[in-house]
């Protein structure tokens, strides 16, 4: 998932003709002040943290300023924030517009209907998740004709627009549709789409590009995302690896078993930290790589839960034993394994001979992992 920051989303919107406020990006308070003093951004202005999380308005990450001094102070305050776990490194400064109403429009994919869908609501400016369903309108869009006059007229009606503003809405929606299609987006959202006099202006931009289309968009390769350093390495090696907050590492195969394993650990009072989904692999080389990555995340203990269906338990075990020997002494951790299925007995024997605690029962083995992690915490 390539999630663009607001200012990057607005660069894309501008290309397709979505109406936007004047704005510039700053990375220091001095830079912010200079933009205003140099007339690049008119006063009064809005100063917005460029983080990927929403709810910035409510969370103090969007501020207003009337003078260059206020701009500098607001910029300094916002750049010092850690907003929902993300450090603020960039600001977007924009002219402050007099808003009459805040509307919501977005385009996304409805996977159940297998169609793009246009979502509109007259209740803009708040997160769409908090808007009552009855106040949200959803229109599937046939991708071949694209957006037609019908959908645009219905959207105008839902949003309470007529005359000039309704025509502007038509242009905004055409531009949004083009953005959605040509950029291979999975979501394009304007919230709020502000009514300013007779005009409509996109005050916010959320653009998410579909991963599977990344090869068609080399321009997004450099976009910053929220992967950790280890997750980034894992991605390059095509290993499914996610870092959470806890201290127990989980290695399982298949998304379902991996999730269920996290749940069991949690239920027993453990804190799953990193998880690794081996999927269908039992290639010892791949298992070794994955295991070494796990070690670098410094878990207090690792719980291995493998079901050998097509995967053979003994080859997975062999890869693990080889990998364990390569882990530097300082990074070693207790390993508890539950390994069932194809060639189970051979797998268990291999693990036991390498000093791994192997237990067949799910609950008992998960408990052993929780205890092992606690012993070292
Ligand atoms: P979010 O809370 O993270 O979605 O950030 P938004 O970009 O949606 O901004 C939050 C709120 O700040 C908006 O709903 C507006 O009420 C307000 N805001 C943003 N830009 C302007 C502006 O140019 N003028 C005014 N008056 N308010 C603005
Ligand atoms: Mn918003």
C-alpha cells in the first residue's frame, strides 16, 4: 500500500485539475516563516502536519496563524509533535479560506460489488467512520463509461448543491475519477471538500495507490511509508514480516494460522511482537533468512507454530536448526515449537536434538513460549 502524504496527494490532484488552496511545504520553522514573508503563502494561513494518520484537526496538528511570528511558533510546535506514533518532519502551509460548508467525497473499490464506488456525504470535515450510515451515499460506478451525468447529479443533490457549485462539483468529480483510474488508486478522498463562496476547494487529500500497480508507477517508488527498517528488508526478500510492540516473536505458516497464533499468545497473557508468515515455503534457505531477520528484532522468546500440509515439517525444522546456528550469541533467544502434520516426527526429532522445546499441544506450547518470554523480560 503506497499511502501519499497530503501534500503529495495534492500534487497528484493538481495534475488532474482538482481545485486546491495555494500552498507550500516547509521542513523548519524558519522555512515556514520565510514562505509567508516572501508572499508564497498569503496570511492568514493554515499550518498542517504531514503525517499519514487522520484526525489531525482534532489532535492539534492543524493550526492557524495571522502573522509571520505566529507561523514560526505554530510550525515549531507542530514539528515537535509525535502524532499517533509518527514524528512530524514536514509541514504544509496553505492560505486560510473562509469555509461555508465542509463536504465529503471519495472514490474507492467496492470489492463485494467488484466496482469502483463514489461515496459522498454532506457531513464532511469529520472522519467518515463517525458519520451515521444514513448520511452517507454510495454509488457504484461502471468503469467503462466512467462517471456519468447521473452520478454527478445525484451527488450534487446529496451534497445540497445546485447551480454553479453543482457544476463545479461535476468538474471535481471528473478530476477525482481520472485520478482514481489513471493513478491506479485504491482510494482517493477529499475531506473536507469546502464550499468557499460559489467555489469548491479540496482542503485535504488522501491518496492510496494499489501495490499491485506499483510497477506502472515508478514515480512512487521513493514515497516514504510506515515500514520499519527490518520490514523493509523483509519486503525486498519477499518475506511476510510485521513488527508489533510485544516481545514474543511468532513464526507460523499461512495468514490464518499466524493470526490465530497471535490470538492464543495474547489470550494467555503474552505480548506477540514480531510475526513472520512462512506461507508455503519450506525452502531451508528462505527459512534461514526469515529466522535471522527475526533474531535482529531481538524477541525475548520465539514461538514457532507450523502446520505441515504441503510444507514438510522436517525440511522446515532443518532450515530452522541451520538458522539457529547462524544467530550471533548476543541475539539468541529461547525457542518453543509446535509443529504438526507432514513428517511431523522427523521434524520434532530434529528440533529436540538442537535443544528446542517441542510440544504438540497448542495451548501448552503457547504457554511455554509466554513463560519463556516472561523469564527473560
Ligand atoms: P484531518 O483532520 O487530518 O483530516 O485534517 P484536514 O486537512 O481535514 O483539516 C482539519 C480541519 O481543519 C478541516 O476540517 C477544516 O475545518 C480545518 N481547515 C483546514 N484548512 C482550512 C482552511 O483553509 N480554512 C479553514 N477555515 N479551516 C481549515
Ligand atoms: Mn481531512
